[in-house]
């Protein structure tokens, strides 16, 4: 979940939320005249105990404020950096050299150039995943983001494929209408079907909806158990029959992931 670095009340609330990752924002979510206080508040927040992983969205590579951001947040408690507006792999290399230890980098794809270069960016050794920034991407294409759950499916799918080709994960775009839970469910369901492992959020009210939509249903868990059991009975030989249908080994791998079992 993105949290503006200059909003102390939001920072305090975010530290107690049941989210997987908090992304303290120093970039677009912070007014120019609040950058300094945002860096100070985020640096302080990173030093506090928190169940979630703590990342910081810095300014993009080449921006005059990126060095200031990194110098401010390279403290104990920083788990990773979200690097916006990525357009080439060298951006990752430069930031990796500035980071200490095993701090992770997630790259945001937010332009046509970034999308074309997504596979190369994803292959960067310092990168752990990609995230889609739909608003800037739409602006780069000269179109208006419609909020329709199925919009930009080509770009979203391409980012998943680019990430998967490099063994990295992909996180889907934010859903800006915080009052529209039905639309959030539909878009999150599509994100899961496309292969995203998570979704970026902007409001605490979205947390439960996204978590529950990404979690496998009771029927999916039951079917996965049947698949695993069938292959065990067949001593690893496939395909096997499950509920009257033939199931190939790739389905076994998916079923194991649903159950939290290492596919290998």
C-alpha cells in the first residue's frame, strides 16, 4: 500500500495495518515543498517495529532528488526501494550500487518505452519484481484511464510475462476508486488470472478485498488436494484423472502452489 511520506497520520495508521508491504512515497504523492519533511518522517518510520515489509518509492533514475531520497532512507528497517518510471536496465544497476546489503528493488513500468524494455529491465540482477503504473502509462499513450477492470490488459499481461521470463514477480496497478468495491474485486480477479502475485493499494479499505480475492477459494483448495492425491496414487506418473477429467503434470504444479507446497 502506498503511503504519502509527508502525511504523518497516514504513516502511523499504515504501520498497524495488515498489509504485506508498505510503500512510503517520496515521489508523486508528495508536494514539492514537502519533500524534506517526507524524507525525515519516512526515515523515522523505517526504524519502528512493523509486521509488514517496508519499501520506499523514490524519485526516478536521473532525477535530481533521487540521491537525496536514498541518502535519507538508507537506514535500518528499509527492506526495499520502488523505482518509478523505469525505462532501461542501467537504472537498476546504478541504484543497486547505492543500496546496502540485500535491499530489494521493484521497478515500475509507466511508459511505452518501459514496457518495450520490460524484459531487459526484469533481467537486472538487483531487481526482484515489476509493478505497473497505469496512470503515467496512460498519459504517455495520450489516453484516459477508464477504470474499467479489463483495461490495459495487453500492457498488464506483458509485464507479467516479462517478470516471469526473468523469474521475478509482478504487482498490478492501483485501483483509484476507493468506494467501488465490486470493481476492485473484478479487477483484482483479472490480475490474479493474468499472473500477478499482488496488487498496489492506496487505501486501507481495499486491503481485505484484495487479500480475499487473491486467496484460493474453498473449491480451489479442494480440487488442488484431489490433484495432488491423484498424482501421489499414480506414483508421480501423469496424466491422471480427477473428477472425470484428464489432468497433466503442469496442473500438479499449480495445485501445489495453491496448497503452499513447493512445486519442485
